C-alpha cells in the first residue's frame, strides 16, 4: 500500500500564490525480510537557477500516498537581483584618516617652523 507514492514540489510567493515546480512518482521495492518496518528515504530536488527576484518565497514538498498526504515545513528562499554584496568601508576610513593625519602633521610642522623664525 505504501510503496507507491508521488512527490510534488511547489512554492508559495509573497502574495500567497502557489506555483507548481516539479513532480515525480515513486515505486519502492521492499527487500525480503524488511516488510512491516519503518523506512526513511531522502529525495532531493535542486532549483538550478532562480530567474529573478520574484522567485522569492517558501518552497515546499508534499508526498501523497493513496489516502495520506504529508507536507514538509518549507524552506524560505530570498532571491536578490545582484546577490549579496558586503559593504566594507575599511579602505575609505583608512585613507581618510591617513590623509587627515598627514594634513595635520604638515600644518603642525609649518607652524613650528614659522614660530621659530
């Protein structure tokens, strides 16, 4: 009864719209001596490329046996147009600080030389 089942992959966008992605049917062969035991099988589905930022949403899988449906918790995917870019101001701060210290140093040296005369 439980050896034949279907797996459905779909996602729900931020507007609550459900979009079908992929499905497959499985027929699992039970080896002799393994009848009436619980088995866990993993099935992966990879989303090769997200087309645009509208692909943001929660992705789900659902398994349907004859009269039973089981749905996963879902995985939230945030799609960005340019990808993640870490903002780093390290070089800007360092060069600004170096320039400011150089200007102060030159000014102080000039004032000391001028006061000496």
